[in-house]
């Protein structure tokens, strides 16, 4: 009777061990946060221990594979300022210059909407002429002054681990459960095979 119970329970025990082992492995991605020393063994979660190294590697990969060939510089140059400059010229003439001109004694009486409209056309034309050189200057200055690689590295290295764990769990929740279940399934199969081997070799008899 005891042999039969052992034969039946063993696959479920090994399934539980397989599930628990994978559950612990997943948790060890983030825990323990700070290093724990047990005798001569130092134990810390994978991501807390390697966060700075991952930040360096990730920044290098992003710079090399994604931000290559001055992509940011190219994208800045592609920004179309025309509509914004037209709107700025309109507000500048009608909301700022116009009221100030009209407030000037004697001269203000000669300022009408027709004159302001001509001023607006002149302002738009001047701004459009300066748009290209301005964007080129901004783009060049941005590339020279901003170290994107270092910025990415610093942000990843300083990223809050609680928030990172929450994001990873949200994204990979289904995959983590699959890994845990796979551990249970493999453990169950191993338990069954083990019992069959014991039975076939006569180690266990009924």
C-alpha cells in the first residue's frame, strides 16, 4: 500500500519541485535587491547586480544600431517650421507690433490693417528665410552638446527597480506563468519516468 502511494505521489512531488524551482528562478531576476552573504556565497538578483552593466550595453546598442548615422540630426532637420513661423509672424505683427505702432502719437493714426498686413507678409518672408539656417544651427548644436549614449546609460542605471519589475511582470506575465507550468510538467514527467525505471528494475514492487 505504501509503495502504491509513493508511486502515485512521486510525479506530483517532482512536479511541485519543478514549478517551485522555476518560480524561484523568475523571482531571482529581481530579488534580493541588495547582496546577501551566506558564508562564502554572495547572492543578489540578476538585474539589481547587473543593472549598471546592462545600462552600458543597452546604451551602446541603441547608439550603434538605432541612433546611427546622425539619425537625430537628420530628424531635427526634417522638422517643418513653416506653419509655426507663419503663426508666430501673425501674432507678432497683430498682437504686439501693431498695437505699439498705433499707440505712437501722430504716427499711430497712419497705421491701419492694410499696413499691418504688409508687415505680416514681410515678417513671414524674413522668418522663412532664416528657418533653414536656424534649424541647421539647432541640429548641429544639439549633436555637439547632447551625449545621447551617456543620457540613455544614466537613465537605465538609475531606473527604479520596483517600477522596472512591475513593467516586466505586466509585459511577460503570461510567459512567466508558462515557464512555471513548464517546470511543473517537466517535473511530473521526470517523476513518472523515475517511477517507471524503479518499477522496471524491480526497485519498487507492488
